[in-house]
């Protein structure tokens, strides 16, 4: 009987770089934070963390469908203002 290492050779899954998103949702959250945080920093507020962002959108009812929120915010003139307006009106 052959060893498993001999059967598969040196096939190794490519290593993920630290900070790279693993899922589509993680990449969408990262996109949101890249658009929202610069406006917050410019106005003197602290940037939002991923955990706080996820809690905020879950409470507003957008936990499952970020694409709908993303398209609304992208169509708006000011992304960050549209984002906060939509969350407040959805609660």
C-alpha cells in the first residue's frame, strides 16, 4: 500500500494572505468599510470595525442582503450619507 503523501505528491492549497477576504460577503463588507471610514475619519470620528459594521447592518435588517444596500448606496450622490440614512429609515 502506498503512502498518502506519495499519491498526492506535493499538492498544497495556496495560502491565503492575512487580511484577504475568504467569502463574497467578507469582500462586500470590506468594500463598505473602505467607502464609509474615510468620511468618518475626515469628520473626526473613529473608523468602524468589521464587527461593529456587521452588528449595525444585522440590527437594521440587511444582514442577509448586502448587495441591495450596496446598490442603493452606490447610486446615491454621497455613499456614506445614503448608507446611514437607509439604516435609520429601515429600523
